[in-house]
């Protein structure tokens, strides 16, 4: 048995192979991993079959095929899953090599389930996180540590 290239740690026959062969994905994450494997192996029929119908016009088969021929798979890092029943949002990074150079595809992907089948709807590539908001403490404000002293006499000293 060989390990699945999606990075799940499972054998390929227990991971992505059944999904690619036609068994419905149990979750949006399972579909995401199977789509990564299908891309890396050039299974364009699976990629098209698991794409939301309204996105089929955007599917450039020749372009995807050309890209798939260049990649050598590494793994998928799932960073965040927000599963809300029939819709899901997954932040992930897909790692692969092109011409022996490392590449990473960072995306927040949107998925939905229709009649028991998960579909890829769309994604935001290279998502930006919201900037950190820091509240400025004035010298004469009460210290945020809760000591009761002014900030300048406590943590600001």
C-alpha cells in the first residue's frame, strides 16, 4: 500500500482513490483532497465532475491539463474548516513542485453539497487576513494588567 499524496497519512485506497473512482466524498475536506490528487494525476474528468455547474464556463480544460503535466505533488495543508452543513469554507495550502522548484497554492475554497454530492464552487487565492487592531494605552490611563495603578507607574515603567 502507498500513502496518499494529499498528505492525510492514509493509504491511497482508503483516502482519495475511492472518491476519485465515484464514491461520494464524505465531507468538503475529502473532496478538496481528492481534487488535489486528481489535479496532480491529470484526472480532468473528476475535476470537471466536481465543479459547480455555474462554474463550468470558467473551466479551461487545456490550461488545467498543461498545468497538471508540470506538477509533482507534495501534500495539502488544511488550515481551517468552516463546515455549516450543506456549505463549507476551507482555507488550505496545496504544495507541489514545478521544474523541481517548490510552489504553494494558498486558497480559501467554497464548497456546497447538492443531493449528497460535494462540489467545488469557487475560491479566493492568496487571501489576506484582517489587520490587527491594537488599542493604544495612554500614559495616564489605568494599567491594562488590572493593578489599579496608572500605566506609566506600572507596566509602562
